[in-house]
């Protein structure tokens, strides 16, 4: 007989994650991320907003202590006029757009794939439980810079300054 796992609160929320990998010559790469819970309430945004991404970049800037050159995919929020305005107001931020649909060039895609594999076959009862587990798994990745370096190497990109 196939086991059945009852999950209470089905469809009652979503865990959203945004992240970036920071590299600096002579330093180990770093994974910086933010997690948000979406409760499924009427009028609640279904994804990170431009303001959420700007807050992530501001936090990364504070943690890294220097200018940031960001290679970004073509998510509609990343390309919006509001996001362009938020980027322009940050003199320390330079954005380079990745080609259309090029996940193989984005090392963060490898982070998400690795995270998803680690969550396979797990059943959590609430979005809060899932968020806690995701934070734990991402924290473990943060303490494995060789793993993050592997995600970067997989892209084949040369990240050395000219």
C-alpha cells in the first residue's frame, strides 16, 4: 500500500527566495539570500517586488563593503522601470543583463537546483516549517564556499577583473 502523508493547510502559503552569489578576488564566494512567506491573502504580491530586490542589494552592499557589479537574468521585475530607477539611485551598483533565457550562465540557478534536490521527498505541514528547513539548507551552503565556487565554475564565466 502506498503511504499517505496528510498535510494540513494545503495551499495556504508559498515560500519565496531571492539570492545572489558574491565574488571578490582573493576571497571566498558568498551566498546572500532573503526568504519571504506569502500567505495567499487577497491582494498580496505573488513574488518579490522591486523594493524587496533593492533591499537585498542594499544588504549585500553593506555586507560586502564595496561596489557591486550584478549580472541579472531577465525576470520581469528585474527589467521594470521601477527597478531601473532603484538601480540608478545606487551609484555603487552596476547591472549587466544576462542573455534571454540563459540559466546556464546564472550560478544562482545551480543553488536553487541543489536546494530543490535536498528538499525532495520531504513533507512539511506549514509554510513556516518549510521556510525554516530552507533557511537551514541555505545556511549549510553558505558554509561550503567550495560548493558555491563549483556553482560559479559550472557557468564557465570568467569573473576575474580586467
